[in-house]
């Protein structure tokens, strides 16, 4: 009788302890390669917010890599609750395969993009090659660094930005546009798999004359203590691409884990004024009108072109430009 009582008590205690341990929800957020510092700042604030509003503990784990690789990993079984990407096509890839809702872009404001950026240039002290716009990137004496568009959403925006600029410059003449973009690609000295690798190649290893990446990233690099001694300079071309940073709940995972509520609130949190200010502090352009007004003086004026206004829906952009044997592959082969 005593043995049964002891065993029963042990089982009850184990059950209680298990229930306590399972009370803390853990979310895994997958993000793009150069977002480390941003989410190191955002995540503790959400943990604090969640505790204050619900009384519950929550833990946010992070994964950083090129977004195309992240999307592939999710399809292959990686248990990601939320994605905070820098490329619409990678979320569309997940939606087409049933991991994300087809209407994901309507689930949060601004096409599910709480913030955005564009592609800008980072050049060396004094801008010795006098880089001002996209035309300068096709000169024979200029070497470029940016990630591989096959693995990096960041680099696909660079590809699109060069295409959209050429479309304006050549009045839509596709033969001339392709020739221009092929020359940009041909001037690349280093093609790392992700944005962080491109930054290291340019700023630490001295490769190339120009680093092409998000405006937010070049501003962060130029203003950082790490590279302050290099006196790197930011050049924002007068015309560039609208680079939205889309977010989505990974339905397949949250329904399996029971974390839909937490995942949804985590993404909504990025639209709050507090986090919009934090994002602006990391040099992203934000969607909250009042916060955007506070920070507008820090950004150079630039004409931003939405790729879908010129090239059609993202599904068409993906299939025509970025799919196997698409235009990107054809131009890289040259």
C-alpha cells in the first residue's frame, strides 16, 4: 500500500512538474542573414510584453540565414513558427507548398510588411571610384560585392533594382536591360551565399569597390564601431527598388505545436510604435506614419519602384526571373 502511495505521489509530482515546464511556450523565428542585431533587440521586448500582458513566460529562439535557404529548410521539416523575411518570393514558395496560408499577405497591415528598405551602395573612404548611381556599376574599372541571388533575398532585390533602373533608362528595351544587368552581374568579384558574408568580404577582406545591400545594412555598417576606422561611405542611388520585409505565421507548424496565438501576437508586436522606433534605429524605413515622420531626415531621397508595378505579380517574377533556367540563370551563364 505504501509502495503504491509512493509511486502514485511520484507520478503526480512528475505530472505537475511536466505541466509547469510545458507552460513556457517557445517560438522559433526564421529571419534573413543580416537581421541578427535587430532581433536580438526585438525579442527580449516581446518576452517582457508577453509576460506583462498575459502573465505567461515565452521564449523566442532565432534562426538566421539567406531566406531561400530558410524556406527550403522549413519545407524539409524545420519547426519554424514565424518568418520575418526580406523577400516576398520566399514566403510565396512556402504558401505554394502549404506551409503558409495562401492569403498570408492580407493577414497583417501593409501587405504583411511592417518595415521596408531599398538597395544602396557602400563605398570606400573618399569614394575613389566616384560611384553615384547604377550606371557606374557597369564600368570596367568597378568591382562589386553582393550575395548570390540564388541563395539570398537581399541579392535578388539587387538584381531587381538593377533591372528596374535599366527599364527606366532604356525605355523598356529588354535586350538593353538584359545587357545592362548581365554587366552588373559580370562585375561581381565576390558572391557569398548571404548578406553577412558579403559584408565581411567587402569591409573586412577588402574585396571589391562597392558593396550592394540593403540601405539599412550599409547605414549600420558605416555607423558601426567595428568599421568606424575604415570611414566607409554610403551612396543611395536616386532610383532604386522598394524592398518590403514580409512576415508570416507558418501555419503547418503553429497548428501542430498549438502556438498560433503567440506567433500571431509576436508578428503584430512589430507594428507597435515602440518596435517601429527600434526598427528605425536600425535604419529600416517603417510603416507607422508618425514614427516615419520622426525619422525621415536620416534617409536620402530616392524614387522607390515596386517590382510588381513593372514586372507583374511576385509569382510571375519568381517563375520568370528566379526559377531554374530563368532570366537570372541565363544572365549568370553569360
